[in-house]
């Protein structure tokens, strides 16, 4: 899934607002290798989570078991990256007066980015293991990303990871309207006198409303006893909002020296809070529903961990730093580019392994299952990316090859690259 599912223009001189013109691209070709590396780690985290679940490892005792249970943190990271990368052109339009992205073109790009590979994997999985159990309405529900809006006891075999896709698509569809509202809000109230700084503060204040919607969703889902609400966009707006706020800051402050200096400590703090997230404070490891308090704590901790992981790379994007060299190396950057296909394929591959070998659910050797399913998922992901994703992206006019950042003038402080 890029969060790009999701899911990526160099800073320009601030200018006075001018009439809206069609934006050439909402997703520039130049990518940030370190953010691709984060996306790769998130996809691998989801895969380890599902291997641990299928082998039963996550239900055993010990710190490793508990920490594999919380690898679902990868989903908030994906959502945050979507908010960061997709809202940034709108944030730039408000703060720098650049052209506003055209909603129609933006949505067409999102559909071409997400749906072709999704349809291939979904059709093959449904045809292989659920053909006789589904009618035309079930097929339509899954092919149109409507599965989260209907009650179901369990997802079809090989598609249990797809609950995130309707949430991503709902955000894609909502973003132009959210951006328009925030644009109007930021340019009212006499903020022009304050310049870009005043508009940025106003944008951040508007974005701060979105996490409150997520908190309300948690309260309603427990009060009304409707756990299905956790599969809808409002429940997850807090993560997208964190990315949108980060997009505003990345345009406004360019690069924070304070965050750059504190980056190692922030990443260590992320690990420590992940350990806290792995305790019962954030709910049980089983499918038992958490209490309202546990749900709120888990939402808060996941949001903070995701911010601490992405922030040092999005807001202090020094390509010469050790963290960028480690996470943005060619291998992890490539894994990040194919991470959406990996996310789609890993669950069918795990399902195929269990059906082909006759291994009972919640059993099996973790290392063996991990090695075999990783190899199978990687082969399919590479093929899927180059045969399906790249060809679909060419229809949007977007290049998929990463380009190096332009050299900074001698003696100048390099600007933060935009993925």
C-alpha cells in the first residue's frame, strides 16, 4: 500500500496569491529515498505481523510475541505518509501561492495508482478460494472497495489485509474537499498581514479538528456497540491529520535544525513508546475487543510513534545524515517503491502456503513460513510493480524512477527535499 497504498517539487520562492491555474502534477517525480525506506519497513512490519498471527507466535508469552502483535503500527505510518505526501501540494498552494491541484486529475492519478494492482490480487484471491461462496453483490463489494461498509464475520482467504484500502480511498476522495475548506479557512480572518506564517498557523489549527473526529469515533463505537466504525475513515483521521500537519510544516519551515539535532533521540523515543504500545495498556493481543480507554491509548500511542518515526526524515531531510544513508539506501528505497505490491500479495502468499502444505492455522514454524512467504511475496511484488504499477503510472504521465536532488549552490544551506 502506498501512502502513496500510499503511497511524492522543489521549494519555490514565496509569492503573493494569484489566480488558480491547473497544476502540472500533484505528485512530483522526485522521491525521497528515506521515506521510501520507511514505507518498506512498514510493509515488512505488516508481513511479520501476519506471519506471527498465522503461526500463532503472537499469542505466546514473551516480549517478542507482544511486540509482533503491535506491528499494526505500520498502518498508521502508511496513513500518515498519505496525508504528508498528498496534502503537500495544497499546503504549498496556500503558503506559497503555487497553483492548486486539479481535483479531477488528482483523483484520476489516485485511481490509476491504487486500483489496477488491487483488482488483480483481489480477483485472483476470490477466484481461487471463495468463488462458490460469493454472489455478484459480494464481488461488486470487494472490487469497488466497499467491504468495510457491510457486516462480515471474516474476510475471504488471502484478503484479510485489505481492510485498509477502503479507508485510504475514502481519504483520497475526501482530500480535495478538506483541502478546499482548509484553504478558505487559512485565507480568512485577516491572516494576509501575517503572511505565510499566519496562514500556516491557521492551517494547523484547522487540521487539529480532525483528530477530535477520531476520538469521537472511538467514543461512539463503544457507546453504540458498533465496532464496525473502526473500519471507517473518521476513526483514522488522526493519522492522516498528523501527515497533513507535517506537510504544512515541511513547506513552512523547510527544514528544522532542532529536529535534525534531536533526530536520534526522537527515534529512540519512538522505540520506547512502541514498547509501551506492546503492553496491555493498548489492549489485548487476541481478537477480544479493547475497552474504550485501551482504544484511546492505542490510538494516541500509534499516532505519536508514527510522528516520531517519520518526522526526523520529513522535517529534517538531510541526505548526508546517517539515518538517511541507512534508511534511504538503494535496497530499502527500491523495496519502498514496490511496497504497495508487497502489501497486496503477502497475504495471498501466506494463505497459499497454508493451503498447499495442509498446515493447521495458528501453527507452523515461524522462520520457515517467513522465509518461504517472503521469497514468494517478493517475486510477485517485483513482477506486479513493473508489469502493472509502472504501466498504470505511465498513463498518468508520472515517471517512477527516482531522481537525485539538485545540487545546492556552493556555500548555500541545502533546502529540504520534497518526496
